[in-house]
C-alpha cells in the first residue's frame, strides 16, 4: 500500500521544512496584525467603559454581542465592508503559497531558498487560481446534489418535528463530510500534477487526477483519512484546552494568544505535510 509510505514521507518533509514553515507563519502573523489592530481599536471605541469585552472573552455571549452591535453597529458595518477585500487578498495569498510549498516538498534535501519559493509561487499562481475556481464550482455542484433533496423533503413537509428535520440533516452532512475528504485529496492531487508536469492545462490535469483517484480509490481515500485524523485530534485538543480556560487576566489573555499562535503554526505544518504526502503518492502511482 502506497498510502502509509506517502504519509510518512509527508511527515519527514514537514520536519525538514522549518525555515519555510516559519516564513509562512510570520507572513500569516503580519497579515493578522494588520487586520486585528484596527479592529480592536474599533472594538474598544464601540464598547466604551462597559464590561462587554470581558463578557466576550469567556466565550460566545449573544446578549453581549447584541449590545455591542447596538452601540457600534454602524462602525462595525463600515469596518466589515472594508474587511472583505482583505479576506479576498488573504485567499489569493493562500493560493500563491501552493507553488512555493510544492517547490520545496518535491525536493526537500537541498537548502531552502526564499527566492525559489517566491519564483514558483508566482509561476504557478494563475494555474492554481484557475484550479481553485474549478473546485469551488465542483463544491457547489456537490452541495446542490446532496442538499437539494433534503431541502425539497423538509421544505414541502408540514408539521415536521425538530427531530424529523435535524436527524436527516445530520445524515446528509455526514455524507457531505465523507465526500469532502475525497474532493480535498483530489484537489491536492491536481495541484501536484500541475506542478510536477509544469502544465498549464488545468482542466485536463483535474480529470487526469480524478482517474488516478478512482483507479486507486481505497489507498487514495485511506491517505486522505490519515491526513485528516492527526489535524482533527490537534484541533480537538486545542478546543478542550481553550474551553477550560477562564480569560479574566492579562496573563490568561497572553496564554490564549500563545495557544492560538501554536495552532496556526500546526496548521502550516499539516499543510506542508499534506501536500508533500500527496505529491509523493502521485509519483508512486503515475
């Protein structure tokens, strides 16, 4: 089975990618600070001398959020409108990173080069952007196929109980989650194919990757599950730790901030791990 060796290769590649992972993490941190600093200034202005910030630090509080929106709703609406372009820019930055990451994980034995990282990020940006658009369309089609029957059944039904509405939704959502594992792996396989072949034929690469995925379905899907389990456990661990903390002092705020930064760093590591594993898997099954 090629899934386990590919999974282990991804782990080894991520361990050797310290400089690249730190570069990506610091880029995320700079972007986050550029967005967060004006937001928290607005937050303090809207809250004034009230206890709303303290209420929200300890978890979701619908009453506190309603009061905050009532006192500063127009300011928040203005900020959120200005925030949308930054979200779009951040998504484009995520796409840009794929070329750089693949340039490293395809050959992690040499010395990491920032110049090579950015060269490949620029070179493959438009191809990966096209690929992202195609997969957004694929996701929308999948959602339509899965949830349209549910909408027709529950929308036309009268007198349904909450259980009769929610139980089928959980089933459909479970089916969706199972399909998503395959789709995300398929997307990564297509990225690897575009990079490995240096191809500009995005649609052709997507369909070729789909053929490989179906031909090696069980090992392909098993690799997807392996790459999903560890990040899921890490995020569950973070949630359990965070839910047990009462954020009411400067020290606790600092601890939560550090935990959040560790989680961001872990996400970068797992992204490198995943792309390296899928790249290696594709090399073995082509």
